[in-house]
């Protein structure tokens, strides 16, 4: 690695410019002959991302890769969550990238191997892990080449396939990813007890189940109600029921686990709005378990296409927001009032509602425009 990363005066310059305008900085000449301003800005960007995404890397001597590698990395929060459910002897990350997932997921393993085809990126990870005092075997090779020569049996294989094609466009289907998971899934399950694949939050769960073999579990992971990733667990020779776990990190909501087939056998009851209105979090919406949520929590649904629920008695452990509300007439809405606007199964979007009724955003009050079985309704928080 470049020796300039360890120089105190350069590190001081990087730290002093963490809040600087990077476009203006790029136009300046580097104050250090051994390093370009582009390289300095790359490290500043890295530290800026690390402050929110992986603060454990905010240490002297840590090197950050280009922006795209940072964007593709898991956050410290999601990696830490995944690490709590894994342990064994041998762990391998076949697409290690910047190594955030590998750093956490491998903490309960004795032997750790990282495979990465980008030599410069792997060198950065190798350097950083030495700073962090973590040991591993680092292999600079294409995943496919590694698999052709590997004769080791493993406890866990982890993959985070690249989700961009040759033209840098985003792709989602497993056959379009790099590597093509469908081509290598048999090979992976032959050499490992468990294969864990991190996928885009946009991927369709029914599609996943139709194309992947030996799925034991699916994790839908959100951070503050923003779904970040879908993680699929494949187990060698597994043919049982598939469990799904919906977790919303950095919230007070409990996770919700269910059998993937249970939605087919669940039925929702319907009702006009009662005292409490329930808004499922985005992991539940992603799972598509609209009838199951109704039956599991003994809640009534407002409408087949309105994923809002209601009850007279508060169900506190519901995975989402709970609001005490009442039905109002549109004439009761006063101009310039301030509301958090929600539109569910309603012809107008929040921005259109805001304009029509001349409302302000924000505050503690909620206004929900939706439909029950009887037709369009407006709900206001009590």
C-alpha cells in the first residue's frame, strides 16, 4: 500500500477537511508531492460515508476505496445483525468487496477466507484488517476460478453478487447478477453446509423461492423502516418449510417471523375504522403478508387493497406504527393546518392532497386519505 496513508500531516489534512466542499478541493493542487488531490478527496469521501455507515473504521491508518465500492458495502448495522446468527469452523466470503460483511459475519469462526477479484480493493481490505487486528486468508481470484480448484469443505459461504451489468445499469434477477447464482448454486451447496446470499431489497420473494434450491430461511432487513437487503439462507439437503423473518433495526418494533406458506391459508376480516389504525412497516409490506398480519394480531383490514388495519383495543407489539384516529369529513380540514400526510389506496398522492387542501407538512398530527369497503375516507389523529 502507499506509504503516504500513514503520514500524520496527511491524515491531519484529511481530518481538517471532512466538511470541506470536495468539488472546490479537487480544483486545488495537493499540498503533498507524494499524493494527488484526487486520492485525498477519495479518503475524505470514505470518512464521510464511514461516519454514518461503518463508524468502526474511523481509525488512524484505515484506507477507503472508491465511491462505488463504498456504496455497494453493507452497513455496520446490518452486518452486525447477520453476525449474531452464524458460527462454525470455516467461513468464506466469495465476493468480499470492502469486507464489511466478512468482518462481522466471520467473528464466530476459526478460519476466515476472503476472495476478491479486484486486487487493489483486496489490498486495501488486507491493510485495514491488519490495522484492526483481524486475521484472514486473502485470495485475489475470480470466484469461478477459485471454485474450480477448491477442494475444501466449508461451514458457511457468503456472497453479495454485483448488481450492475457491464453498462453499470442495475440488475435484479439472479441470472443477471455477477456471479450468476443459478449456475453455481449446486456447486456451492456441494462444498458447504450453508450458503448465504445478500440480494437487492427490490427482488421478488416468490421469484426467489421458484428459482433457488434448499432455502431454509429468508431475512428481510430494514434500518429505520428502510428495507436495505434481502438475505437468503440455503442449507445442504434442506427440504422443509421456509421461514421468513422481518426485522426493523434501530426501531423499537419486534421482529416478525412466519412460515412462507402461511399467507396462502390466512384470511382477513374487514371493518370500518375503529379507535386504532395500524400501518405495517416496510418489511411486512415487502413480505406481502397482508392477510396473515390481520389474523396473527387479531386486527381488521379496511379494504382488500388498503394495507391498513384497525382495532378498538391497542395491540402494542404490532410491527409498524399505531395511531389513534377518527374519521372526519373533508370540510373539517382547515387551510394552513400542519399534518403528516399519508395516502393509501386513494386517487390523490400526498403532494396533490397538500395542494388541494393548502396544508403544511410535518408536526405531530396525522391525516390519512384511504378507502374502506364503503368507499373513500379521511382519518385524523386524535
